[in-house]
C-alpha cells in the first residue's frame, strides 16, 4: 500500500501518545487482503491489534481501484479476504476497552443527541463516548459526570456539575445570578458608558440598542479595575446613523462631482465605437 512507515514506527507513535495522554482513544484502519498479503502478514496484524486492544478499528476488504498500481497486482482470493475480515472483526469486537471506568469522575463536552433520542452524547478529553440524560440545553456545554456503567462502544454517566462556558469552575445554583451579572456587557445599564478609541476617548452613553457591536466588549469587572483610560482594551466607536448618512452624502457628492476618464476607459469606449462602425459598414457592403 506504499505506506511510508514501519510497524516499529507505528508502535512508537502509539506508545508515545498513550504515555503523554493517559486514557487517549486511538483508532486505526486495516485493509484485509491487500495484494501480496500472506497468512503470516495477516497473523502479525491480528497480534498487533490484540496487543493494543484499540477501542476503534475500521476494517475493510481490499477493493482494486482502477488506475492504481495495486489494481494490477495479483489479488488474494476473495474467500480468503472475507475470512480474514470476519476473523479480525471477531477479535476486535471481543475487546472491552472501557472496563474499570465505573465510578470515575470525568469531564465531558456535550455535542450531540444520541440516536435513541433519550441520551446526549459527550466525549472525554481522551475521546471516550459518554451518554448522559439531560435537556437539550446542555448541548455545547461542558460538564463533570460520574460513570455509572460501561458498554462495548460507549459508557454511561450521570451529570453532577455543569461547568461555565469560559472556565473550569462549576456554577453553584446560588451564585449563577452573580456570575451572569459579572459576565454581562458593561452596557447592560444605560447609565454606564463605553470607552471609545484613543482617537475619540470621550465616553458616550449607551442607547437601547447600543449593547451589540457598538459597545466595547469588556467584562464589567475588568472595566472597574482598569478604568476607562486603559487603551489596551479600547475598541473603535461605531458611527451613528446620522454620521453614516452625512458621510454617505458627502461621498456621493464627491463621486458625482469628480468624474475623470482614464486612458483605459477612453480606449475601451473608442474600441466599442470602432467595432460598431465596422459592423455598420459590413451590413452596407453586404446589402449592396
């Protein structure tokens, strides 16, 4: 298959990853019956899978793709290929990679709804699939879960803490309102003022619709600590509709009052005119 690495190099990569990230889930692809594969070659593949007990293995049978060098090679008998595929699948499905995870506390990131429409799907840092029960509002959030049971392809858990979007700190129910206030825009109160760019450093009062891109994206506590003169946090003030209209009118006047024909424009108009005269002359000549 023209793979540019050896079994030894493959082992080194897998061993290094599992050492640096304990619990990492590693998947690999295996093609059974590649042209030239002997019984000894296949036995070594099976032994490698048994040694590492990969939690995910994508097993396929060789298919000759037209135009490739492998399509011109001597093929392994189809019945042998099917037998090897079934044997390798049986070995892989006998693994129980998640045994021992019961009662463990893991952090997961919830990203999807399971096909049973009951569980939410989350993954650990090592990409272990964890199924939990909870509302759809948990999608996109991170949570701490306790693993309650394990299966062949995933584990099940109970949510014990929901983490904030921007930190690893769990939100106690009594403190949620306080944290939400601290994370709100400094323009949540109309009496507050947003800081403009250094070129226009005067503050302006927030309007009812000014808490979008008009205002500075500064957390309230940062504004309190650094003060309105901290230019490292300043953003440009969005011009008011009146300013935009005035600038647009002036630009329009400028555009209409200063029309200059360039050399390229003159040549293009001249070429069109000459082409038109040529067509007229051709029609006159043919008509005569």
